[in-house]
C-alpha cells in the first residue's frame, strides 16, 4: 500500500481563522493533515522570523482528522518549527491560507501567507498560498473549495519546479474561470490616519488603497480578479534581476 502524503497547513490569520478550517476540509481526504499556524494574527509579516526571543508550541484537539498546533510567532516560524520539531517526516506539500484578503499585486511582498509558502519552496517542498478577496471572518468560501482540492491534488501528483510556489487568489463571490498570469505592477497609497488616545497622545493607523499601475494589461492577476476570475501566479524565490547584471557589472565591477 502507498503511504498517504503528508500535507502541512499554515496561514497568517491564526490557528482560529475560519479560512484555515476551510483549507483543512478541502484537503483532508487526500493526505494526512498537520496544521501549524500562528497563535495570533500575523498579517503583513512576509518572511519575518523570530530571532531575539523564545518560541512556544501549543497542541490543540484535532479538527476533522487534522493534527492542530500553534506557535507564538510568525508564519515562517511555524514552518521552521513544524519541520524540525512537529511533523514526523518531510511534508509532501505545504498549503497556506485560506487567507482572509487579497495577496494579489504587490501584496505578495508583504503577505505572511505567502511567506509560509515561500519558506517551503526554499527547501524544495511544493507549496501553494490560497487567498480570498474578502477580509470578513464570515466570508463564504464555498465557490473556492473544488478549486482548492483539485489544484492541491494536481500539485501533489505533478510537483513544482525547485524553489517555486504558487500564489492563488479567488474573487470574493463567483468564479468565472481560472487564469495563470503574472503579478500586476502596483503600489499602495499608504497613509497613516492620526488618532488621539485617552491620555491625549497621538497614535497612527495604517490605511490606504492599492493602485494598479497597468489596469489594461490582460496578463496580470489584478486584471482578471476584477473580472471574477481566480488567478494563479507562479512565484520564484530568486529575486535576482538577471537582465540587469551586464549593465551593473560594466558600471560598478572592478
């Protein structure tokens, strides 16, 4: 008999996030599921890891057959501790999410959900980050579940190139289809709204909105998400600009 694959799940919305349980429900029949997720929300942590403090692991009752653990650290801490101290063998795949909120456009640079996926890709484990374009804790994931199961099964069977993972985003409601595209060039109009605390001291809260710098480019994730398509962006760990090496070498190399 063939041993069932080991599926490691994490996220950045915490062990208690509804999207995490949706992900477990989607993949529980295709492998042995182990969940190692942050104890508290860790959105925006990207690939941050804890280097100046201790980390603690907490075990929870199983959910739908999945082993459940939390770590009082970042998503990357969760993956590292899972591999070294929790799961019984190297996972066959890492799936992260389902994130409450978009990780399309330049959000991929900040995302803790994708930080967990990229940590797996760095050590050669096929990895996928799933996100839904809704921040609501009562969001409806039902239109995404068949896609999540099918995509996870396919990547388990076929694998991914070394040091590559998938960034998958679902529209908030219906899905008209699936597009494999690139990340749209975009930026945030980052603003900090000023408030005053009860002691009369000011504090600031991040706000703003994303600007798509190429709204008419039909090969990007933001373009197709606006049209209710789910998007898949193959994402590399290596951020080297290979095309720029010759000119920089001529300019600066001794």
